[in-house]
C-alpha cells in the first residue's frame, strides 16, 4: 500500500512549504514581515515616497502598489527614509521627497541632515504664509500644554535657546517673527551668537524683499497674529 501523502502548507509570500500548519503560522520570512509592517508610519512614508519617485521619474505613469514596493530592492532604503523623516520631525515630508527626486539626489543622501537643511531653507522661503502660521501656533499649543503658560506668550517667555533651535529647524518662520510684537521683542533680546545661529532663516534683506512682493500676505499675517495676542 502506498504511503499516505502528507498535506503541505505553503507560505504565500516566499512559497516555502511546511508539513505542520503551526510551523507556517509562526514562520516569518522577509516578505511576510514586510506585508505585516505595511501600516507602520515609517513604512507608509517610505511607500508614499516610492510612489512619488515613480510618478516623477516615469511622468506619472503606472502608480505602483504596495506589493510592488515590498518586493523592490529599494524597499529598505525608502523605509530608512521614512524613519529618518519621523526622527527629525520633517516638515512636509512628501515635498522633501519630491525635492530630493527633482534634484537627482542619490538614495544614499536622502537621510543626510545637510540635504534636509538645503531643502528646508528653500521651502520655508517659498511656503504659504498660512502653513507657517499653523506650524508656529501648533508649537505654541504644545508649549502651553507643557508649561501652563498662555500660548500667546510663547515668543515672549519661551526659552531663547529652544526657540532659536526651532527657528533653525524651520518650525518658526520669519513670517511670524517679523510680523508680530512678541517676535520683534524676541529678536531684540537674543545674543549675537543666537542671531548668527538663525540668520540664514531670517535674513532681513531677503525677507524684506519677499514681504514687499506679498503685501496682502503680510497684512493677513499681522492681522492673525494680532488677534492671537502675539
């Protein structure tokens, strides 16, 4: 009598076969792991950046799905970018990814602080004033929650070193600093070293030229900040 053929259980991701079902259930190959991790924030960012890469490089043809991404040799590099973006709390991550792609930056450079700073300087000098205001107010809200101080006093009584750090990270824009009373007060009390640290971000000459070209935005910015008590 022929020996009874044992049923085999196959991993749908790597096609490896197992005699026992439990062995299949505990099995964790790379592709299965990637499938299970698809909803993690860093993976989601990496996937979106991967899609944008193909959209730009192929002129918008054939949007890639997650299955394509998970099997790509670039998977690790894009997920690494996602983790980096989260770790530095990057501003407008997809615009950053787009900047990297358009400027033909190699994947090896996507997680370099020097590249992010280049992007950030360009982005903050061109961004919509409403985005700059929203970002500053969100910081003030967090400061209010952690200190109990009124959020409108963020620039008046916040730690100067921390505020300079936020400016140098693009979180507090020259739109805010130059268009409210508390912002101007802040600029008069910082040290020469602190001013040097943030000068690239608030260069008075370049910003005065921008304000002159966008007088309606300046008026809107001043109005909102005044209403907020800044």
